[in-house]
């Protein structure tokens, strides 16, 4: 997003925060302008319309996720446990950049992930779709190597469980179970990052083993 001015970046950050408060149920430009203490007319000088702003938000979400994932995946061993650890690190590091990404993902991407198939890939930004596909192949190959699953449907469900479980536990690191952003007193930050990740990893590995005897 290097092409954006500082003011455009401020608007993007504010839009994520303001619209994230309603889990993106309300996407009013007036609310964004009000938080910034500018007029809607002033906002339109930086973004032509709401669609232009949403397009930049989609791009920022994609760029931040891909940069985080690429950095972590390149140094990850190709075992189920190591990949679960990596997926959690990706999710937690990514969401720490912008906690409103939780509700943004749930609104715009989660339904597609839950029913993932080849026809849905074009609806993702190209780079993001490629990273999701890479993660899917990595965990798929690891499950094939480490578990004796004959049923194709069960194999798919185990893979999906890993994706959904890592996304869920990553989200709970920055949000409460009701998806409300954690306050400073509720969020312990970096001090508990590794402890939280270790607990979540063990729970997910246990669930994976239970689903893939």
C-alpha cells in the first residue's frame, strides 16, 4: 500500500476501527468522517467513493496477511504440529496489526473458506488466494503423511478443522468470545504470546488426532 498518502492511511485505519465496532454491519462514510473530525466532502478528496475505500481495505488486509504468512511459512517444518503452530503464529501476528481484521475476515472471507472449492478461488485477491491454497496443500500433505485416513470426506473435515480452529484461537487472542475487542486490562500482549500459542496448539493437535485416528 505504498502508493497511499498518509491521510489515506489514516482514513483506512479509521474505517477498520469504526466499521469493526459494528462487525461491518454498518459501513457509513459519515461515521468514518465523524471519527476523523472531517466532512464527507473532505473524505471524498482522498477516496472517490465507498467502493474505492473498501477496495483499498481489501488490499491492505490481503497484503498484511500475505506478508505475515510468507515470513513464517518459509521457516516452518512440514509436519502437522509445526504447521498448526505456524498457522497460529500467522493468525495472531496478523490480527495484532489490526484487531478489526477479525470482523472483516468473518464478514467478507470466512463463508468462502468454510465451503472452500476451486470455483471460489477467483473471489479472493490473487495473492491471498495463492497463500490460502499453499497453506491448504501444506497441511493436506502433512495429514496424508502422518495419518491413515481412507475416507476422503473425513480427510477434508480434518483439514477444515485445522483451518477453522487456528483462525478461532487466533481471533480469541485479540477478541473476547463475543468478538468484542479486548480492553487493555483483558489483553496481556506479548508477555503471554508464547504461552497462549502453546495452549492453543496443543488443543488443536488433540482435536486433529481425535478426528484422524
